[in-house]
């Protein structure tokens, strides 16, 4: 089938720093097992939004600390 991407296994030891935050939050919320088993696409919009909201909040907090 054209246009279908194959899920790749993620090596949590070798991910980008910004990706690391996403996986860390997923773990804190209890979604990491689901993500590792079936990928990010398996999360609901609510679950994804929660992760994104927390990532944004942490990013803002780190910027405030730097200033």
C-alpha cells in the first residue's frame, strides 16, 4: 500500500531532547506502555492534548527560569 509508514521501534536511550520530554510526560500520565506498543497514533485526542499542554507549560516555565 502506498503512503503507509511502518512503525519503528523506539530506542528510549537515543532520542532527541525534545522527544525525551514527550516520552517522560507520557510515562508520568501512564500512556507510555500504550505508545510503545502501538505508537503515538493510538492515543486519543484528549490524551495527546494533555501531553501537548504539559509540554507547553514546562517550556514556558523553563523560559521564565532563564530570564
